[in-house]
C-alpha cells in the first residue's frame, strides 16, 4: 500500500480552496480552476475493528482531522436511502445500500477524538418527520452506539423544519444550474464542517451515488416533495423528491425559484444539476465513501438487476468532486465520462457539472491518490 | 346438544329459499340455480371428504310454502350429513316466525340455529346470535356468536392494478383485515367462540383476485373462525371438477387443517407493550376500532383493554397506555394510571390528569404533544385531541418508541405478523400472513430476544423445518422462505 503524507497546511489549503469557491463572487467563482485535492483509499474487507484503524490511517494520510474539526460543530449527512425495511434479499441495508453503522460509528469516534465540539448526524428519511433515532431503530440500528462514540452527538431529521425556527437559505454561486438557491434545515447552516458520508453505488437516474448525490437528500420534502404546499413549506414532509426528477411541480413559492422554467423535465438532466447546485451552495468539507459491502445496479434494492457485492473499499477526501472521481474510477468507470457512456447512459455527469461550477476537478491526473492505488483497489461494478 | 367450539363452519347455500328468495324480486340465473340445486344433493357432501369442515350453515325458515319446500329439499342432505358426522346450523332470517323455525330445526335434526337478533323467547335449543360488527351486544353474545359486515381480507381491491398494489396514505399497501376486530372481541367477549361471516367479493370468473386461504388465516391467526363461504362461480366450477377450483379448494382446506392441527395456539395470549383503552362503543367505536386496525398494521404489539375493566388486573410488560376516549378515568383508575406512570410508564391521552404544577415540554417538533414528566414516567397529551386514527397510530408508535418493538418484518411488503405466547411464557409464536395474491419473498422476521433457531410451520407441510437465527442485537433475525399465504414461527426463549 502506498502511503503519502501531506502537511496540515496543505490539507487545510485544499479545504480552503473549496470554501473559497463558496465565498467567491459568481464571476470570479466561474473563472477559477476547479480545486484538486488529495483522496485517500483504504482496503478494508469487513465491518470489524479494522474499519476504525483503516479510517484513522486514511484521515492521517489526508493530513489529520484535528485542524479541520477541533472545537467545531460537525454535521454529517448520512446515506440512508429509501425506507428502513426494504432489503436486498435478506441482507441488512448497511450491507447493500445504506452506509454501514460501523462506518458511521468510526467516523463519529474519529471526529470526536480529533476534538469536534459537537457532531450532528443528519438524514431526511423518506416521507417522514419522525426522529432520526426512530428511523434508525427501524433498521435495527442502535442510536446509543453513536452517542457513546463521541460527546455531544445529536440527531436530526432534516426532511422538515426540525428543531430550527426557520429554513436556512443557500444561494448557488454563479446563479445555479436548476434553482437559484435552496432552503434547507438549519443543521446545514449551523455547522462549521460538513461531512458527506456516502455509499459506493450506482444510481438509476444519476449514474452514481457517491458523496455528491448523497447531498440530494439534504433537501426537505416539506418544500421540495411531492406533497409540499404551493405557497409555504408544509409542517411535515409528504412524499418523495419526485418533482426534482420530473419537474412536474414547483417547490413551495417561499423557496428560491427555478433558473429556467422551460428547462428539461428529464430526470437525467435535472437530478445531476440539482446535486451540483447543492454541493456548490453547501460545500462539503469531508467526503467519505463506504464501499466495503455494497450493491450493484442502482441506489437501492428496487434497482434491477442488482447484486450484493464486497469491494472492500473505503475512500475519503476533502473535496467531494475529487473523491467521487476516485470512487468512480474504483468502480471501474471513467470519471471523465458523460452522457451516453457508463455509468451515465441516461444522465448528465454530476461530476462534470460540479466541476464546471468550480467545486472540484474530476481529472484523475490532477488528483493525488494516497493509500491504495486505484489499480489495486478497482472493483468493476458492471462485470461483478 | 350444545354449541360445539370445535365446529369448523361452512356456508352451504342451497335449496328453494335461495332460488325463490322471498325478499328478492328477481330469480337467479340458470347456472346459479343449477348450482343451488346440486349443492342440496347429498352427493355434494363428497366435497368435504378428508377436510376438517364439520358444520354446515344452511338457510332455514318456517311458516311459508317455500319454507316447507326448503325443509323437504334439505332432508336428504341433512340425513346424509348426519351419517358423516356433520352438524347443521339453520340460519333464520329476522322476523320470519322464529319460534316456528326453531321448532322445525329441532325436528329436522339441526344442531343449532343462527338468529340475527336476540329473541324474546327462551329456546330450549342451541342458538348462535349474529350481530353486525359495529353493533355487537357483547354482554349477550352466545357461546358461539357471529359477526357480519367484516372485510374480505387482502389488498384493497380497488387499490390494485392487476397484481400490483397501490400504496395507501401510509406509504405501504392498503390491506383489509379483520384482525383488529378479532383482537377486540377477545377482550370484550372472552372465552367465547367467534365466527366471522363474510362472503367473497363478486368476481366475474374464477380469476378471483382474493384468496380463500387468506380468509381462513386472517381469521384464525387472531382467534376467530371464518364461516367458509365460496362464490357462485367457484362452487359451480368445483362441482364440475374444474382443476383450478379444485386446487384452490385443496389449499383452503390445507389452511383450515393447519390451524386445526395447532389448536394449542388458540390458548396462546398476545402480550403487548401497549394497552389500548376505550369503551369501544358508540361515539368511540370508529376511532378506537380504526386505531386498533392501524396499530396492528404497524406491527405494534398491543393489548386491548375495555375501559370499565381497565387496570383491574396486573399488566406486566406494559410500557405505555393509550387512553383513547375523552372520558376521564375514574378515581380508582386514575390512581393506577399515575402509579404506572410514576414507575416509568407512558400514558398517552387527550387530557392531562396528573398532579398539578407540572409544566409540559415538547418532546419532538414533529409530534404535537405536550409531555409531562411525572415520577419516572411521562404523560403525553395530544394538543389537538385524537382525530385522525392514522395519526394517532403513528404518533403512538413514536411515543412508545420502536426501541420497544417485540417483532419487526423486513421486506414486509404486503405481510403482517401477530405475536403471542404460550401460557407458560416459554414459547413465542409469530404468525405471518401475506395479504397479496403474489408470494412474499425474502421476508426477514426480527424478534427482540436471542434464539438459536425456530420452528417454521406452513400449511400443507406435515413437519416443521428449523430456521437458524442470526444475531441482530438485541434480538435475532430469521430469514423466511417464500410465503404463499401464511406460516408460523415458534421461537423458544424467555419472555421479553
């Protein structure tokens, strides 16, 4: 295994590059080259104690978590797609389409160990305003395990207003590809560090589900859902995010408007743009992908054909586009691919769109991969 | 002759009363009349050979010319049935000379009559009272009683497109079931045998979207019996030896046999973590009934408690009580409720009846409840009052917390389950029912305790098979084989 260390200054520099994009003026933002950072890859065959050691090593390879999170509030968007009961065969969700609880626990532990002041676990469970802990219990997860993995660990269902008094507005630098901005649960603003903790898998609409597509789920269905009220956000979410896919209805009028009302109604066009908008508006500071066990064929058991597979991979980086590019390469795809080429047979590339927004580069030649080389860790999803 | 709780009843429509119905102006079509005539012949009883069915319900009346014709036509059938040790129950329509009908039933050798309403006469003859489901006079229910107005169990037919279910507002397929009524009846008429009287929905041909075995299973898994009732097309096809109808009939009888061979399960008791308290009558009947229905759909294990009897006995294992009615508890009940709360229990109600001076807190912004901490427990007061049964069931599950689930199903789709314990609390039984015409695959059952293995029983299979348990902290998971209609898992282990 190749191990390369970088200085904390360089590590923070990479983070700063992303944050700078967010803060920059639109014209400057679009003119800037997409940042290139470092991505760590670790081999980890199972969800045992080796998860913690592997992730610890990977974070060290990125320059260490301490300077990133010490004394900070860290928000972690988990990838818990679909409901808590649906499985691929008999396999628990954490082995196929959800990030595994042991990866969540290890992340929380390492963040806490690095000095994070507060850690919030976030997800927007489908069609529900129930407490996130209850959603986890349905899947037979034990929320107390996460509470004990660090101090001041909190949970919030971000599919509605939640514990906030108002929604937080995130405008997309440069004006946005689909919407000019997005109204989100307060947790995405009330944090210093934002982590996307995703699963290594394909996606029926967007080609791949990695750390960027994971952020699709930060949008509250009280505003963006099938049953959201016309004028103001609903009290509780109704339905899923079908309108993002099909453009069949607009979000509540209280939210920032569409960029182009005459735009395409095709999911493969719309979803990647929404995702690119979101990661530009709400930057990801730490991107982590669980690819130890996962599934092929799509983002959940409803995909067909699909298979439970075991690539034995963990991936982490400080730039979500860089990290997803390495993730794609490890899945056997070309991160420079676009519509018409696997895995983007029917969609535009979220990576390309985010790259154009200046979020990060997808060009592997510019990304420094540390730990396991891509050639050694590659697991071809289409021939698995 | 007494009412026999071991009767396995079946509706046996036949005879002139049905082809010359006094309350219907139109005559049945030729095919139906032929079927009605054929089913009044002793040879039709061959259908019951090798089945557990031992009690036939026939239409009966006295006082009109067609009533005599009915009695004469059925005479050979009754005689042949008695030789086969089959009992007959005469279903007497209301207001038709009940006393005369009962007397002629006795004379004809029937074992009992089924009456639609209590009679002012006292008959020295076994009577089964039949009530509309929403008007059961629980106190006067006979040792065997029947209810009408039940649902045909299964996916709600007008929410299906072909074999595909359309989700209801719950996000899960909309399922019709009589389970809640059976559970309610267990509480309100304990020790009595309950027959559910319902007919299959009309179908133009044999391609019936509903399944007869499920009608058996949905009744018996929850302690009731379905009065087996076949639709006209099906009965015609059976007489003609139609292979499809014969196969369905065989499966139906296998399901009946399955429950008959596990009669000890009737003595198993559900053990809930939640007590649902109401008088379940009058203005409270709809909300309370629908809440029971939806709690069952959510697989919450609950105990039904009739309000006047609530808290009269100890309630081990309870985590919460849901007081559905607006009526406040009596002073004695309130003392017990508050004792339950002080010891760590949760009371969910529409009013606060706890000690004064306690300031409420909101537990979660998604729940419109005021939470009062009392002792080690809490009182949750619904700010808006209980209005929507779906909301009440969902909120209750969250307030009680899924941490207290005793069972869960993964890939549940159209399945549901019912948990009960043997009298010694050493064995737990989980009955799993599939409400779809399509088989359920890759269903995983989770129980909240450790177990190395469990025994799986299925209709049509002579022996059980052993299913290994997979630890899934704090309990155990069992991967179930394909479920056509129903199965049952016996798990040996301590009481949770």
